[in-house]
C-alpha cells in the first residue's frame, strides 16, 4: 500500500479520512458540543471520538452513529449512489444489461 502516499488527495484514502474528521469536528463545534457530549449523544466512546478527530480512524458503524447524532446522515445517501448518465442512449444501453449478482473475480 505504499502507492497510497503518491495519490492526489481526492483519491487518497488517508487524506479523505482526515478531511471527513476535520469536517466532523467543525460540525460538532458549530453545534457547540464537546467531544464528551458528542460521545454521550452518539454512543461512541470518548477515546474513539478523540482518535477519529485527531487521526481520522473510526469504524463505519461509529461514523454513522456520529452522523446521526450530528444530523448529517443525508451525505451517506450519496455514497455509492446511482451513476450519472451522459445521454439517454447510454442510460438505455446500461438498462439493457442484466444486473450483476456477483463479480467474476480478479482478472
């Protein structure tokens, strides 16, 4: 995974983690909540919340709990959403394809 440090920020998982943590902290402070208060509201341990805000590391379940407590769950609806289509022809071609139930493996 050494290649990750060479990726531009918009594709770098570590940079994305940090950005999410910074935005979450900003939202928490905007709601005038301490880390301890958000910990209680969300059910995420104080230590996990501190680690998240300082390092960007957190489980998805805990991140979702924090998002619920901060009223920020709408953003998750956009994650892995339907792709945008460039034209009606492109949409029709994609709709004709059979929906995949599983992958074919690594090629």
